[in-house]
C-alpha cells in the first residue's frame, strides 16, 4: 500500500478512532495484569471543551496510552458532573426565555426540564474528547446523578449522620443572591473593589449629641442592633450606659462595651448588625442582641427596609446615602479599597446570611488525609511538591463543611420532617425507612408516608464528586465487588490546583473513611492555560481559541504536541498557536521520513556498508539513552520534558543524522540488512511517540506492513531497555562536529557537495577512527589521510585539538580570504584579551561561582585554539 504524499489528518483521525472503538481497545475488565487506573475529573455536564480540558485530558491520555503499551490493564473512567449551581442557572435562564418562572414549578416539573437539558447537552464534551483522541473506557461512562451514583451519595449522608458527623445548624453562611443558595467557603473568590467609606452620625438618646460610625454598607444600618465601644477608649467614656437612635428607622439601640473594638481603627464606635456580618453575629450572641435580617433571598430589602422594601441592595445604598445627606447625618465620605467575596459560579457579590443549613464535622475526618499527603511515609505524592504547603494550610485550618444548597438540581437531602419543629426529623435512605424511624421516635405507630415531608435542600455537588474514585466502581454500595478490589486505589489523578481543596482533598478524606486507604497514588497538578500576555484564558476576554477549530487546523496530534510543548507541571502554561503549528510540522517530518524510507529500493544481494553498520549501532545506543531519560521524566510527571527529548531524538538524530548516514546513493538500492534495521528503529520511534501523537503513529504503523487487530500499535509493546554504548555516543558527537566543519567550508567556499574532496587530519586528540566511514560519506571525501604536519595551501578548521585540512579547489580570491581571516584573527585576539583580563583579576577568580570561572577558562582555551588555526590558515595562504 503506497503512502500518500500528504498527511490528511481529518480522514486519518476518523478512521483510526473508529477502528480503536470497533476493536474495543479502550475497554478494561479485571484480569491478571497489573491495573493502571485513572478517573477523569468530571467536567460539568453542560460544559464544552476549553483549553484547560484539552491540556488536562491530553496528559491523561498520554499516561493511559503509555501504560497500555507497557502491558498494563489500562482503565480510564470518563464521566460528567451534574454541577448543581451552574446547570440550574442555565435551566432557569432557558425557562425564563420561554416565559416560565422556576418558582411556579413543582420540584418534579423543574427536574424534568433539568433532565431534558442534560440529555440534550450532556454528552457534548465527552464527544469532543473523542476528537482529541482520548482513549477512555466509554462503556464505563458515569454521571454524578446516575441512579447508582445518587444512591451512593445518600448512603454516605445517612452513614455520616448516624456517626454523629452531620448536623443541622443555624449559622452565618455565604449566600449567593443570584443562585439563591448558600455556598461553602471554597466557592467564594475574594476580589479588591474600589468603594466608599461612609461616616454616619447617630443621635444619642435624650440629647442633641451624636456619635459617628464608619461603614462601607450604609444600607445595613436598618438592621443595626447596637453600637459597640471599647471600655478602655477614653474618647467614649461619656457614652457608657447610654442608647443611640438608628437614623431613618429611629429604632433605639443600646451602646454596649467590648474589647473586640479596635481603639486605633476608625471612629472607635462600631455599628453591630448581627444578621449581616459574621463578627457582628459573634458579638450579638455574646451580648444577647436582637437579630434583624433586612434582606430577602435575592438581596432586595424586606419589610425591615421600610420605604426601600423590594429594592436591590445596591440601589438602596445610593438612595439611603442621599436621604442621610438630606438629614445632615453624613459627616464625610472617603474612597476605600474593599475586599469583597464573590460567587465563583455566578460572580454575584456574596451576602453573609443567617440560615438553617446542614454541616459535616471535618476535624476528625481530616486527620488521615493530612497524614496521607504530609506524613513521613506519605501514601500520596503531589506533583509539583510545592502544593503540599497549600494543602497543609487548608487542611489544618479546616472548618465544618456546609453541605446543603437551596437548589432543586442535585441529590435531595434524605431528611424527613414529621412535625413542625426544626428538630422533628429523621434521616434515612428511603421514605419507607424514614416512616419506621419516625414511628419509633414519636412512639406513634399510625404515622404514614403522607405525614412526612422531605427536606427541600439539595446536597453540594462536591458531596457527590468526593466519592468519584469509589462510586464509579460501585465501591460505596458494594464495597466487596470485583471492580473496586481490582482498580482501587487508582494510580494517577490529573487536575488543576484550583480544586486541590474542593475535590482532591475531599476525595482523600472520603477514601480513607470508606475504603480505609488512599483513592490515588499520585496527583499531577497542571497549571492554568494563559495566553502569551499571561492573561488567564476566558470567554469574556475573548482570548481562548475554539478547541475544535484548533484540531481542525493543526490536527489532533499537532494540538496535543503544542499543548505539551508549552506546559510544565504546576506552572501556568503560556499557550501559543505557533506551538500547534510546530506540532503539526513534527508530524509532517515523521510522515516524510517514512515516505523517504518507503521510496528506497531494497537489494538482498549487496553487503551492508561499514558506515550504515556504525550508524545503526550509534542510533540504537542513542535511542536507549533517550528511553532512560524519558522514563525518568515520566516518573516525575515532566511530560513536556519527555516529549521534548523524543522530539529532538526523532527530529535531529533520526531524521537529521541517521537517515542521511544510511541513505543509498542517488538511484541506487539499499542493502536489506540496513533497510530492515531502519524499519525496526522506525517502529520503536513510533511506539514512544504514540502516547503523544496517537493518530499519525497508528497510521504509519499500518503502512509499514499489514497488521491484524492484535498487532495494532495501540496494543504493541513499549521498547525494552538494553545496554548503552556510551563510547559510541561520544565518538559520534565528535564526528558530527567534524562533518559540520567540512560542510561549513564547502558552503563558505562554494565547493559543490557533488565533488569529492581531499581531507587530512592531525590527530592530536587520538580520536577514534570508528566514524571515519561516516565522515567520508557525509563529507563526500576522497579519503581521510592522517598526517603529522600541517598541509600547505589548504583550508583548515579545528575540533578540540585536532586540526583538519581541505585542499583548496578551483579559483579562490586569496586576497579576500586573507582579509577575512585577518579580521577574524583580530577579533578573536581582542576577545581573548578581555577573557584573560577577567581571569587575572583575583577578586573575580576567588568570588565568582566555580562554574562561571570554569566557563571563562573554557572560553580562553577555545580562543587560543582558534587563533592557532587562523594563523595556520593565513600561513598556508601566504
């Protein structure tokens, strides 16, 4: 089958992905091989492929394809996350377009719309991953809202509740007024915003005197319960025991004393609003203050907001300031830089809010997870190691996890109320079990399903995804099943550092709680994808390329290479489309290399030339050396370095040198022994490139010879390590410099590469003659003559202390050559003086780092050798 002149990526990608799927190479079932398991970080069910996904999944595919080639039972479990806040927001927006208000629907009606949305858009991102070449076990695809997955989540909730670890509490929470739900601390981002600091006067009851407070949120004065002063603050001794009047609502509130107030900060008078500030809530509890919540769930003001009722908090801020100014109660307004919490999902400004929520006690659960990563014999390794400090900080300062969300989309909390009181509930996996528990609790055997109502809150999305490495193998419902025992713990987790706490740490906690061991052995944390200007890629900035268009333009293999060339573990990736072009170019280089080899006529009768024999021995050793190097890179998750080592091996050593060294003369055949060795080498090259460029390599693999499905590249064997001839490698490095010297002279002196030339050498280095046949062939030399004295009238160059001579061929402008060599000599002598001046400076020699001094000494030696060569060349022309 002849190979086309051009590589048609789209046709090849579709052909081989279909072939891989048809022959079920991606599917894994437990057997007697060593398992290698990765679970995908489940993308949002409504998501589409972006650059972060492309990087993350390329890395996972490289690891999984390599493991497959190493003979392991590779299993990569794909799936999606129901992403409660994000998905619910999209469904609500779609309903709004249809003129439907979420609040007018029953839970079941809303969930039907949510499931319709999920079925319509849910598989998009997984289909897009196939375009990238991802070899996931698609038969194992999971969704965090699948029935079995939800059952596992409910089972865990009930178990933790029964262990006394889940409780219901009335707490100050982070409230997202747009999504109308609570958020955990980790779902809040903090940003600096330029705002104002308002100094407002409050009248002291029974007098014309006033006190001044400073606030960034004047709208919350309507929820004030007290003014607080420091008992040691002499400025305010006159206020002790008195009361103040809240402006506008004219409510009389006490002036309390507490050393919580910083005397140095602001006016020394603090307004206390227990419903809208966490610290104020602590003060309020301590001093038994009234809690006045002035906001509705969408952050408009309620009836406590008086004539501002129904207006948005930011509208009220402007209007209340105007009203206070008209009353003469604004003392001054200053610019003020404020740190504001915003919702990670909706970007709405968070409102602290008192609310009944469900919490999970973390203090005890977290201990094994700290030991697992930070202990002396840590079970889990983070790559790069620097993230251990971040992990430690989070885990050692952990707070109870707020696991309830005021959403409909998600697993509904399995708590069932049988009375009107907050504590009149039972927790059970099914409503039937709940009825039995409620009957026992109330001693009322007549209670039925109709007397119970289920908690309306859903569970935080992370409460389902923290079980992911277990639940995808049904390890929660059936902890002794064959899959969980074989595939768990998984091997590598590839994810972003932004969810190190949200997801990674929580999976570790759950793993130790429910399997008694780690969920994975290694965590490889990728960087964020940024553009060339170091800006984070985002839709809003318009700097994120369309992932599928990139694949269309540069091929899936080209994009994979481009991403990994720009990526280093844990460091942000500066993405440049030019790297995808480089990836595509690399593919073309390999393609054309095979076309060259494929075009050679093979002779079974001619003997193998010495040059070819040595060239093959050299490349086999070089290949083995690089193989060890890439094994080391893989063990440290330096995938970019592994790819770069392979790239240089194939681009420079294989294409640039080996093929040139064995190439037969024009229109001449190649001997069969050399040809067969080159094909075998080509196959090994394809094996190490395959994890990075699966499509191109599989295609070429089948052009080399016809293969059965059992012989496909995807299930071939990774090359085995063999002894390395280091001497041969260093001798070639020397020989390649000699060849480069000959080529330079030919180029500079316009000596045709078709003409064979004489060549002599003074072998001061006592260099080996192993590569003489190759130097002769590559330099097109008549022969190599070893001499003891300089050859008169020849052009010269040096490699180390060896001197090489090329007789002058044809007409040469001697005067121009002398002028050029003299200029070069003068420059080199000047350079030598500057280096020697540096080396004669004792302070420099004694204080500079050792390698810097060594580098200067090498420059001196090289300059002296060059001067000697230039003088010899001038002498031969004289």
